[in-house]
C-alpha cells in the first residue's frame, strides 16, 4: 500500500515555491520521496528556500523563470528537461490576490491577475506536458481555490481566475488523459499564508471565518500535503479532471 503513495524516483516542479503553499508542497513531495524543482522570480528568496530543503536532506534544483512569460517558460523547461532530466510532476501554484470592490477594480490589476493566476497555468502546463506526452506519463496539479466554487465581496476578478483554473484543469484532462497524463486541481479553503496575511490579522474576518467553516478554524498549509501526494502518486492513476477541495467543509455548508 505504501508504494501507491511513494514518489521515489520522481521529480516535481512547483511554481511559486519559495514561500507559502508552494514551499509547503515542495517539502511534502520531498517527504514522499521526490526530488523537487523550486521556481520563483526572486533569486534570493529562491536560494533561501532551496537551502532550507537541502538542510533537511532534499535533492533540490532551482529554476528561476517568470511563469507569465510564455517564451521564458518554454526555454527554461526545455533546457531543464534536456540538461537535467524529466519533470514527472508539475504543481502550478504561482498566484496572486488583489482586493478591491469590483466597481473600482483597476484594469491593470485585473490583467495582472489573469496573467499570474490563469495564463501561467497554461504556459507552464503546456511546456511541461509536451515532454510528458512524449513519455506517455505525467502528473499535473493546478492550485485552484475555494473561490473556484464560491465568491465573496472584493475579489471578483480573483474568483474569475480561479474558476478558470478549475475549467482549464478539466480541459487538460480531456486533451491529455489519452497520453497517460493525470491532470487535477487542489482547491484550498482559507489557509494562514502570506497571501492571506491581511485577513489573518483582521479579528473580525477571522471570527467570521471560524463561524462559517465547519472545522471552525484557518487551515495550516501542511494540511494540503496529503492531497498533493495523492494526486502526484500512483494512487490517483484513474483520477482525472477533478478538483479536490481542502477547505474544512466550507463548500459543503451554508
């Protein structure tokens, strides 16, 4: 049974992995046996994250590129595949948030959300999938959100991008399952991360969230690891196009 969830001999690329959810998932995949490829745009932060994992015994590669730049993504992925070896698992985690009421939402912030949260999933997913398709195997995991299914005030464009991530995941599975790929998404609820720092620091919001969530609390990023290991492993060999909500029950309850 343990072999079903083992990632020994596999290599995983996690975008946006120098902190927060991406770093936690990289650490979790290493814990299941995988080599990890960290990605980010800030070289200093990327090196610091890699050092932490190496100190824990991980085999770590650093691959700096802007996930919103199609040509840069293609070049970085192709160079890594040709020079280092295959990427067996891709976690599309890079993302951002911008909170403003919709009637005053800046157009440039909307465009930036589209590029960071959804175009990056296309760019990196396509670049990596081309190599996976040639090998006849691969795992792609896109980080969606509770906002893939729900909305709340002040983040309508973010909600739109995460809804798109859910549907792009279905499209990836529909096109690429025939080539041996499993493409799924993880949809976190409310987790204590740098992206949510303003909300975590707001006592009123935290009180609302604890009442609204059946589990009665914020999630810890380590609680996403099990879902990621499952979707990265042989245990999910017939799971495709699925969005797995890890949200303390918030999407199940009114």
